[in-house]
C-alpha cells in the first residue's frame, strides 16, 4: 500500500544480455570481412532460395547470396550511420540548447522559433522530400536524421539549462562576474550532463530506428547494399517463397533496437535515482 | 457523531483504556536502523499535544503511524497505538480503511499537494462526505457549511475553483475542511502551517485548535517550531533521535525545561525583541545521530554540556519529575528522560546593551525603486538607506517584493525605474554592466542551501573561483576558517555537507572579495533551529570582524529582530515602515507591522481577524494597499488617498494615515519593559 | 483558453505557408527534367521545350510558386504525370483509405495503451509491471516493418490465417476488408502502444506517489475509488500529449505499413510519387499530409489543455 522508494533492481541478465547483443553487432560491423563464410555479394544461381541448412546456415536469397554473410555485413551501414547521426544531433543540440538557455533574450527566441518551425513539419515527409532531392547516400542519411533530431535534443538540453540557470550557484557565478563561456562550461555543462547522456542514448536508438526505416522505404543506403532495412524491402517480394530471407534481417534490426532501448532505459533509471 | 465500534480490532481484555489517543511503548525501525524507541504518550479528547523535534528525529514517522500508515520498509518492533480503545496497528486493511474514514484526519504541510489538481475543491470536500455515507442530497449543503466554517469567503464561487486558483492559506483551509468533514476522533497536523506567512499561520492554527476543542478531538501537532507549539498546544513532547526526551504541560516545559536538549532548543531560537547583543543564541555542538548509529547511554550525551560518565553507560528512562503519582502512561505530569534533569538552565539574558554607536556614513541608497512583472507592480517607489556597518532587516510576507528588492540591489533582477547608489556612485541595474570593483563590493547569500553550491565542484574549487574572480586577498583555508568551516570539508562535494555547512560555504564565498554589502535572502529559513543559530552566529561574526553591511531578508520577525540594527517592512511592494529595530518592533508602528508582531507573539494578542479581500494586483487604486485588511482603516480616506510617510523620530518612518498618537504598539516589547527581558521563549 | 485557441488557430495559416513553401521548393528543385520524365527518353528537344512552356517551367520561381499556391488553394491540383488521372481525386481517395486504417489503429490503441499503462503503474515493480514495461519498451523501439514482417511470416505465411496484402477488391464485404486491415493495423498499434503505455505508466506512478493520493488513502478511500477518482484522470492527462506525439509516428508508420502490405494509402502514394518524380501528385500529397498533421497536433494540444485545469491557458504555446 505504501509507495516503494527504492525500486528493487531488475534482474541482471537483461542488462548483460542487451550489452552482449550490442557488442556482438558492433564486432560484426567492425570485422565482418573476417567473419563472413561467403562474400555477401557473391551470387550463386544454383543456391537460389535455398532454405537454412548446413551450407547456408540461414539459407540463401533470390540471387543465391548467403543470408548469414549479408546479415553480418549488413551491421556496418546502420552502425555507422546511426551513431554518427546521434553524435551530430547531440553535439549540435547540446551546444544550441546550452547557449539558448544561458543567453536567453533574442538569441533564445530565434533558436526556439526556428526549431518550432522544424518540429511542426512532419519529419517523414521532410525526409522523403530531402532524400528525393539529394539522392540516396550514407552522408545524406546522417544529415537528414541528425537534422530531424537536433530540435528534440535542443529542447531537452535547453529545458535542463533553464532549470539550472535559475539556481543560486549560477546566479552567484554571475554576481562575481564569470564570463559567459565560464558560466556555460564550468557551471552549466557539468550539471546538464545527465540530460545529455540520456539524450545521446535515446537518440542512438531513434537513429537506428530511423536509418532502418528509411532504408526499408528505399530512401537510405544505395541499392545492392547488404543493409538490413534494404534487405527486408528487397526480399519481401519473395516472402511467401523464402520467408527466412526477410525474417533474418528483420530480427537483426529488432535485436539491436531492443537491446539499445533496454540499455537506455537502465541508464535513465540510474540517473533518475542519483 | 459517527463514532462507534469498529469491527476488526477492539482491544481484547486488559485494562479499560482512556478515551482519546494512547501510544504505548511504540518502537519502529527502517532498514537503515531504529527510528522510534519506546514512545509513550496520551492525548485526551479536546486536548492539543505538540510533538517537537528537528528534522530526522522521527516525528513525521510517528505522526503517520498514529493513522496506521508506515512507509515501505518500516517495521513496528513493538507497542500499540490506541484511539478510543481501538488498536490501530492491529486492524486488518479493510477495517483500517473504514476506521480511517470515520476516526482520523490528517493535515500536512504544503496543502497544494494534498489536493487533487484536476478536481474542483467543492467536489473534493463532497467526496469525503460521500465516503462518510452521507446521502447525496445532504452533501452539497454540508460541504458549504464546512467551507464557511473554515472562514473561506464566497463559498459558492470558491467551491467551483480548482486548487491552483486558490491562495496557499485558502488551500490549507480547504484541506482543513476535508479533515473536519469526518468529525475525527484524532487529528494529526504535520507542520500544517510551514510555508504559510506568519499572519496566515496564526489564523490557520487558531482555527484548527478552536474547531478541535469544539469537536472534542484529540489533536497531535507535529512541528519543528517550539514557539508555535507554545502558542497552540496544551501539552508538548520533545523528540530527539526517536526518543521522547521530555513531555509535559506546555507552560511548564517552556518555562522550566528539564532536559538539556529542550534547553538547547529553546536557547537556539531567537525571541522576538531580544537582539543578539542582549542574548546570543546558543548553538548545539555536533549533530544528531542518524538512524542506525547506535551507542550505549543517553543519545544526547555526546552533545550535552552536563553529561557525566553515567550518562554514557546506560540510557535513562522517561520518568515523572514530581516524585508522587508515577503512572504507567504519562498522562498529565512533566516527565523527562534524563539522569540529571534541570542540570542545564536557560541562558539568562544579559543587560540591555547601550544603544549602538552612531551609524557610519550612508553606504547604499535606494531611491524611488519601481519594478513590474507584466501588469503586477512588485516594487512601488521604494526608498531605503543602509549605512556602513549596519544590518538592515527586511520583512514582509511572500509576494511582498522582498526578493525583488534584493535582486534589484545585487543586479540580478529586471531593470525598472529608480536608482541604487553605492557610496553615492550609481549601481547599474544589471550585474553585467557593473564594474569588477562594484561586483566585488555587493554580494549575496541565497536561501536554498541545496542549490546554492554547484554540486559538481568541491568546496575548495568553489572558494578558489570566488577569490580569483573577485580578486580576494585571502587564501582558501583562511576564508573557510573565518566562516567556521573545518579544513577537512574543503575537499568534499556539496552533497556531503549538511545544510548549515553549505550556507557557511556560501557565506565564505560572498566574503571572498571583502564586500561592502552582502544581501542575505532568507539565509536560514530552510534550516533547523539549532543549525540556524550557528549560521546566524557566523553571519554576525563576519560583520563584527569586517564591518560589512547586510540587507537581511526574512519572513521571521524574531530572526530579523535578533540580527538587525534597523528594520524595514514591505507590504505588497510598498515600504510601509522603516526605523531602528527596537522601535519598529515595539511600536508605535504601522498596523501591518502590528499584525506581523502579534502573529509572532507567544501570547494570543492578535488583533481582530479581518478576512483579506480578494486582491487584484492590476486594480490597485491610489489608496493604501493595506486598507482592505486594516482594522484601523479610515473609510473614505485610506482606500482613496496614498498615505504619507510620517517621521516619528530618529529615522523611524511610517507610511500611514493614522495620527502618530493612535498608531498601535506592542507594549510588552517596549525597550526597558521588564517583561521583554524576563519573558521565556 | 480563448486566447490560447485564437493564438494557435492564427498560427495555422503561417505554418501552412511555410509547409507549402518547403514542399514547393523541395519539389521544384528536384533533380531531373520533369518534361523529359513525362515524355520519355526518346522525345525531341522541341517537344520537351514545348511541354516545359506548357507546364510553366520556364517562368521564374516565385511566379511559379504563387501560381501553384493559387491553384492548390482553388482545388485545381493538376493531373498526375504517371497515372494520368486528376490528382485531387487520386489523393483524396488514397487519404480516405489511409484514414480508415489509421482510425482503426487509433481506436484499438487508446484503450489498450491506457489499460496497460495504468495496470503497470499501479503494480509498480511487480512482475506484472516488469512484463508490461519490458514488452512495451521493446515494441516501442522496434520499427513497424520488423514487427510487420514477423506478423506476416507467422499469420500469413506459416499459419495462412490472414492475407499478406491489405489490398481489397471492390465489392468485398466489410468482414473481408477488416481481415485485410487486421495485420497492418496491429502493426501500427504495437508500435504506438508501447510508447503511450510507458507514458501512462510513468504518470500513474507519479500520481500514486502524490501527496493527494496519500491524503485520500489516509482518509480511508478504497483502492478502486482511488483509481477511479484520482489516478485515471491525472495519469491520462499527460498521456494526451504522448498521444499527440504518437500521431506523428502513426503518420510515418502509415508510409511503412502501406508499403509493406501493398495498401493503397496516401503514404504509399507519397513514396511512389517521390520516386517517380510525379510532381503534382507529390506536392498535393505532401500538402495534404502536412495539413492533416497540423490539424491533429492542434487537436491533441487543445484536448490536453481542456483536460488539465492547471495548464496556464495563456502560457507558452
């Protein structure tokens, strides 16, 4: 009946398992040329639609390419694009949010108006338009995803900054005449660190989601890439014939996003507790 | 009366218990350690019992437990809580719920949070009545009756409002109406007036105790504020480290405290009208034990000036002071848990000090200062002067503009009309426009100790930055030592410090550049009484040593009177009075000052109650802002014409239409009055 | 409230202009010659130039924008380059299809998410909570095409219970239509339920721990009454804003789900027209989706303010 003040820790295996899944995919992304049994692009017409078996553990697709090899190699595109997009958006958003929150005045007004304008526009439509405009490539993908996330990061960091800047320790620093950069770097940044950290992991998960979805929509990686989202889109035509070719990359995406989400959740709890 | 036998937990057998509340040998532990030990007390119907202690002493746990509520992880190790003979802790959940619905009521601090924010207040009262089983048709009328009984104005309109549309005092009255709806047999008040202004506090408390007597309810008032308990209660119990160390009739305990801790508590609280020069506050060395810190002997012994070896070896029992008639449960007598009761006496007030020497030249001059937030006028044409080496106390209720004035002086507020001059030199409105020299000379100590220090920086770094940017000449350890900070605290993060230590660091920080003026905005209001005394002492010593002037802001008249040479009174943005501290407090003074003084008075000397009319900040006429609440108002004049500033004598200004001869005064505070010197806290 | 409404509604035309400008600029500077796209690779330079003139592509940008805006405002949205049908009929028909799917998802989503969230919040840190929180966390993080593929493989390929395509033929009865909509709608529901349920859970936990619920408890109010009177309302108010955010996801989800299930909705149309550089269709689709999105966000915002008396009615928009 009473409210528990100390939540008992969740079972540890969840945390260990999620970390292991993320680590495994990172290893695949980094070292796939040494890990794959076949060249992911090697077409073997004889093996077309071969179901999972001893030669091809996860079967083969409509070109006879090894599904497992493409799966391992496909970790790289998403694990390059998503962390980069998260990094760019968090760096830009933190800088903007801190400055807008610390300076206030016309600068804050301008930044917030601009971000409101971006936020009010449905991201997915913008992404479709921009990628149609700029073409499909990894850098475009990073930019589009980061641009969509910057307003969200900026808002959180600015909100945290506004809370901190009203606290007496910041006012005391202003009273003794600390310059703006010192206020931002010495006083504010260390105290919005938690918000930035949570934003970083949240945006990483969202960026994986967005990169996979855009690839699936045919707006991400260039055609022929072993990227998971593209593979699902390409292979879904043969869903009835060879479901494993669709299921494998789909489950790979699922395992990565769920693991990242669990880690983010844990981090947020940890920070919320301290 | 809804009182009746409650199924599920009548006391089986045993002696017939007296009506009202009986706590019998109650002991409670949390996972961290024991919090309550062998609590015994009894409260008769219609009686008000005050439970006093500092934070962490277990008083809130005890308060909740009287209603059968224990935070998760807590365990009752032994003992009973009986209300009209019902063993509350033995009730099963369903029976406990039925019993609570009809027998007990709670009022907590911060009423705003005890009301559902999305429900109109009328409905919330109605829900309580419906839970009583009152028929639907009767609910509306009874709810109206309850709301008018707690003296809320315009009940019908008010019942349709949401909690956030009411003032703090009104919210607390709605909570009281909910509490009284059950006609409870036991009423638990947990710091019911903390956060309310002194004058409102006074009214709310009077209302509560009056209604409780009328309903013959046993009342337990949990509070950290001994003088407040002195005003409102019949009997008082003092808690220290989970033990009842002293219990007795309130007059007896306050006049002749027997336990050294009670004595220390009383001596550490400032008394209205007794300045520091007459009686410096006592500080209690050390800190109270935390839950789980066990030891043999009396728990207060490590901090007790009268402790002997025997005190450290065995814990004394709670025993009646009068040798005759020791009862199982202390029911009326004066009992104390001490081997040497009465060994420590109250500090005697010293001789009245000679009037302070002539004040130095003018340091700070505030001229015609006006500040607005939107349409609200926060400060209206304020003039204030502070001399070199002088402490000027600034009092007023919340929203009176105290903090706006403080921030305008240090340069943190929004700009507006009027000038602030330091030694005749104009201070720019924004701190960023001030020269390094001016910034160094005007510094500030803030209210909340928990946010006043950057949680990411160690104390040494905090003080080092202050010395660097303010071009101070001290080194860090010297600066810290002058603020009574031990060297080993320098390498701690703020989270490791106590509230008092944090405020000392803040004081040291403000003194890093040898300031001429330090603005102290409620520097002790978040601290326990005994800690407050230490911080006030630090401030006083720094002033004595450096001759720095203070603008000292507080809602607590006694604290201001303790430290200040002169006092200024702010009412809704208007400075209604300023002058030498003794004269402002004792009067003749402004009717509003009279109200503040009466609210802080240990005796019930309150002026006639006038319900404040709804305040429309935008619609203030040219008349006196206090007119709508003033019992002395002259109809047709006070509400039409702005009052003049009348000089009484010696720099004592009162902004009032009343003839100086008919201004109210608090005679018992008059300088030289024997009552003022001898009166106990 | 009135001031807030006025301000918000007054901001709509400006936002719409911004959206239209963005749509126009993005589509207008799309690489590739529209006239050549329409006529095909073998067309002569003269006929391409003639078509450019006919389409007004040789005029300055701002003139073209104003013409386009005027045309759009008066309802002449042009003819699809690729499908050769009036764009207005095409887009509105597809919009209707999408709205049907989205409404079905929304109707399923709200009660499920609220119930799960409140249930988990009331049983904070019990096994019920762990399961609900864990599952909703995982579902909320998983792209809808991943859950969609799994659903398809299980219910369509392996079990053969439900059709793999959401496309229906004219004349199908409501039950058949519904059977085609079940999988795509479930896909959308699964994604959004996780997010909304987690919000509801968080606010339920806060409400349960709040002093006013404790006060009600100490007055002897029973658990069921507590939930009905205090928890439900106070916990679902913040969820309204979460639902508002979800509508954006729902919109993005429509694109994905319509593509995956071959559903003839407006999302699929947006993608197809962007890929085919079918400008009039792309512009109209983007504009219609933009308007729809703005309207929905506005509605969610107003609903939130109506439900919560504390929100300052004239505060920040």
